[in-house]
C-alpha cells in the first residue's frame, strides 16, 4: 500500500450482501474520504500510517484498518484486531 496512487481518486464500491444500497468510497489526495450511499455523501478523513495501516475517521468513530489486499481492481481492508473485512471493487472494473 506504499504506492497510494492505486487507492486515491478511484471509486471503490463496497461489496455487501445488501444489494439494495450502493456504497462508494473515494479516497482523495488531500486525505478527505467521501462515502456515497445511494448518492448521499458523507465526508470523512483518512490517513495512511505506513506499515499497511489506514486510519479512517468518520463523524461517529475512528477505525484502524490493515490493508489485506490492494491492486487496480480489488481493495480489501481488515479492521485491526478483529475478523471483519471490507471488500471493495474499483467501479471502472465492474461489469454492467
């Protein structure tokens, strides 16, 4: 994850069982995180801490994630200290 160009300014769609909602994460170069849920946007912040660690601060909480996998198509983050994974697909690589 040391090369953040794969992460930033991409539209990362959260893969979730709830297919009635589309949630998109956009990590901007200025450490702003835009989270769009069915078009409604919430602003948050993100910081890359090095060592594959990513801190995400929303209005409700601050969470430390570890990068489990990142390439041009797939992003997988794991909440530090638990078994919860967040899986994302780069929107430009999604069919349909």
